[in-house]
């Protein structure tokens, strides 16, 4: 078994290797290298069996805890966007190929709901250097020959191949071609080494089934997304066949921990619920700024145009099929600075302010919807 003295003697060499190979990631790799060694030494002092394998798992858990706040923000953003998806789909169906209108309505929807669809990207990007640094750390440890001990049924965490063999394209030479009907390492060792990649593929499939959002069959990329969900676990499994088992143990641990966190956040209420409950219908997403002022003034003018408030607006408040152009025009009071205050000032002076181009387009779309003017 790898001893405490061996670990202490090898630590400077590992850190030096990380600094030489990892470039701008060297500070992260050096820190993770040091942490891994200290964890292994501590576990060894506690007489924990297979201390290096458990040190890899503990370090993986530590990095997941460190990046948990970023993960939580990313999940909450994704859940909020997912909740708005039915309304976004309805906007796309209404406007068809009019990309400008789709973008305008969708942006207004995000603004009204307080959802930033890009909020989940930055947290994800922030975690990449950490996990890439952890991968480089374990690669350096494997290259330095420190993963010589086994882990339960696995004969050696440094086997059955090496990173040098992977780079040379012979990472699976331990498995095939068969020699006299058996893998080069023999069936017994091959079965022991194969257990972890197989478990990793199964964990990837289970994770995808539980945490992946449903795929919309009407999406033009639906078939590609479905194929990706099937191919990615096999790609990860193939990669695990071409690297030392220490790295495969890291992939497996990371998959299990990540899936557990995602299930807790998405399924068990760990993520903050999206609390915006307003129902948004088509052509109703824009409820801020000067467009909101236009909508409110139009409705107010239609109500005031009739003494009883029922001639232009029905008893339920719905506009009839015909709205006069003068009524709509009188409702347009806009200002690029402050729509609400400009409206009040103009009303007091008795002279409406000049409408903006956006307000004009909105007014015309409303008139077209009522059939007063032709498109």
C-alpha cells in the first residue's frame, strides 16, 4: 500500500509537474494537488483503507461544495426559463417567421417576469476552470505514478492504461485485440477494470433520465437532442476505457454527486421557486415603459369616450370590433424619458406630446387588430 512517507516525498514532484504542464491553470492545479495529498495523508493516518481512492472522492465532494452556489443559480435560472417556455412557444406560433416581433415580445416577457435567460451561463463558465484543474491534477498524479494502490475490486488506480498510451491512440490496448481469445490483461483483471466504466455509463443514463428537461417534439433540433442523450453516456464510457481508473473514479464520483445535487435542487425543492405568477397572454407581454402607458391610455380613452363607458367598451371591458382612429390617436401620449410623468403633464396642458416611433407602431398594430385600418 502507498505509504505516508512516499506521499510526503512525492508531493513536491507532483506540484512541479502541474506547474510545468498546466499553464494558466497551474495555480488551481497546484492547490488541488496539495489538497489531494493532504487528504490522502490524513486518511492514511486514520487507517482508512484505499486512502488514495477515497481522497479522490473527498476532493471531488469538496469541489462540488465549493461550486454549489454557482450550480444553484444556474438551476434556478433554467427552471424560470422553462416555466416561461409555453408562453414563448405561443409567441413563436403567433408571429411565425417574424423574428423581430418574436425577439421583441420575448425580451419584453423576460423583462416583465424578471427572468434573465443568460443568468445561468456565467455560473457554469465559472466552474469550468475548477473542474478542468481537478482533471489536470489527477492526470499529473497518474503520470507521476502515485496511483499505484487499488480500490476495492480495482487492481490499481493507475491501470489498466496510461495517459501516454491514450495520447498515442493505444489507450484500449489492455482490452483488445484479444490474445488467444482473451484480453492482454486477462479476463479476470479486464472484468475488474471494466466494472467502473460500465457503472459510469449506467450512472450517466440515470442522470439524464432524471434531470434532463423534456424535449419538445416540435423543436427542429429535437432529434439531435434525443440522439445526444443516448450518445453522451457511451462517449463518456469510451473515454473511461482509455484513462487510468483513478480518473474514471473521479468521473463516476462527479456524476453521482452532480446528479444528487440536481435532484435535490430540481425535484425536492432545493432551488428557489419561480414566484412570478402573472398570466401573460399574446400581445400582453409588454407592460413597462412607454408601451404600457400607451396601452393604459388607449383603454382609458375608450372608456371615457362614452358617457356610460359601455358604447366603446363592452360590459366585460372588452373592446368591440371597431375602434376609431381618432380614439386611438388621442390615447397616444409618449415621452422617451418618463412615459408616466409625461402623460400626466400632457393631460394637464391639454396638448398631447408627440408619439415615439415605437408607440406609433403599437398604435397601428392595435388598429389593425381591431380592423379599423388595413395592414
